[in-house]
C-alpha cells in the first residue's frame, strides 16, 4: 500500500500552495469551492503500487482472470454527496481499498475535509470538491478536477440525494422539482460527464444509489419515489448504451439505512419500518458501502450490468 508523509493542499492547476487549504471560485457564479487535500509530497499523479487480492482495481470482463498480485494503478473514484451518511461510508471504504477519492459535497465543507483526512489515514488519497450535482457547470468542473489531479475517472458513485417529503395533495411544484433535479437529473449529468472519460479508456464502473421506494413507492414520497424509479430506468438504459464501451452501470436500492436523512423521522414511522423489516433492524451505511465496493472494484462484478441490488433487511423480496 502506498504511504505518504506530508499533508498538502493544491490549487486547481495542481500547483503546490503550501500546507493551507485553498478556496477556489471555478466560474463566474463562484458557487464552487475547491479544496484539494492530497496527502502527497509532490503534485498528485497516478501512482503504481503492488496490492494483493482483487481489491483496488477496476476490472473489465477481459481482466477477470488477472493474477492475484500485480502492480496496478489506484482507481480514481468520484463519490457524490460524500460528506456524511452513506456517501461518507462509501468514500472511506474506497480509501481503505487504496483508491484516489474525490469527496463531493455542497454545504458541509468541514465534514468533507474530515472525510478526506480519514481516507488518507487508511491508505487512500482524497480531495474535497464543493459542487451542486444538479448544476451542469459544477458537474463538468468536478470531473475536470479529478482528471486534472489524477488523470482519469474509473468509478462514479451517484449517491447525493435529498428528500422533501409531503403528501401529494400538499406537494408544491418547487418540492417536486428540487428532488427530481438533484436525485434524477444529477445522476444523468454526472453519468454523462464521467462516461466521456471512461469511454476513452474503455472501462469504468458506475453505481447509482436508488432506493426501494423507487421500486414499491411510499406515502409522502411521490417526488422521491419518482426520482428513484427514474434512476432505476436510467441505470438500465445507460448499462445498455455503455456496455460496448466497457462501462458497467448498476444500481443499489437501500431500504432503511441509519443516516441524517432518516434519523429525524418520527419514532412512530421508525417503529412502523422496523415491523416491516424481516431482519428486524435498520441497515448501517457501511453495509451499503460494502456492496458499492464490490460492484466498483471486484472483478466478479465485471459480469454484472443493468442490475438493481436491494439491501434492505428483506423488506422487498
Ligand atoms: P444524507 O446523510 O442526507 O447525505 C446526503 C449527502 O448528499 C450529503 O453529503 C450532502 O452534502 C449531499 N448533497 C445534498 N445536496 C447535494 C447537491 N445538490 N450536490 C451535491 N451533494 C449534495 O443522505 P443519506 O441517507 O446518506 O443518503 C445517501 C443516498 O442514499 C441518497 O441518494 C438517498 O436517497 C439514498 N438512500 C438513503 C436511504 C436511507 O435510509 N438513508 C435509503 C435509500 C436510499 P452536504 O452535507 O454538503 O449537504
């Protein structure tokens, strides 16, 4: 595993600017702040290192029979909405696998920096990137940032998501649009931008975080269930379109996972959910992260595309 000594921050040009964090307004809207937190003594570059097992390599179908120990480059991974919750667990899992991880967030800069530090503490490299995934300009800058820093994008995890729950009879158009724009259009924008890079190298893995609500619906979540059902349909279409380019696209549909998204639900609702979960408990973000890691890095997942894997304690079966 690669190990690095100094904790340095760099500007978007990749030039070292001391050990201080750098704020960067990447376009005239000035809506983004870039904080590269690269635990490296030089400009970040693709690093070759020896690993054992099948972790930390984005294997295509052709690569399925690789030797168990060989020199491979650390995969470059983008995780949207990685400052907390499921996205944070996913980003750290990739860090443990030795990956270079772009930690996207929109508000929680301090938390995103902490995630970067944690990734570097477990053997990965990280940079935090502030950007709204429903904004096309931000998405283009996010992909460019990963490519400028590390040369490519191997894995994209479309995780960022919000809820604006209310009954349909009360739902405002703004609540509908906000959820569709981020949870569905954001997945489209990030996928399209990342796939452009992946197509050139003829390999890549895209994992979309949907929800069981996209499969079965839910009272008070008309906007959210429509977006998540859209993500599932989009995943299948993208899998068909990109299969000839060596890009696998799959979706994960979590059930009730402990995070800030769910922690504030009323006790009545939480109790009602537990009663419907055959395994009798909520899921942990790390459990979702393990499944993402499998789909992203394991050579066995090289023969999977267009699938929706539920991880829900048996709620939907
Ligand atoms: P969470 O704890 O609320 O975290 C949401 C993340 O998304 C945060 O990192 C947040 O960044 C980021 N985000 C919000 N708006 C964004 C934007 N416009 N652009 C970029 N990032 C943005 O949510 P979670 O529970 O971990 O959920 C993660 C994903 O799993 C979502 O897609 C959700 O729908 C799905 N899911 C969750 C559950 C569950 O039970 N928790 C179940 C099924 C599916 P900031 O911190 O900067 O705001």
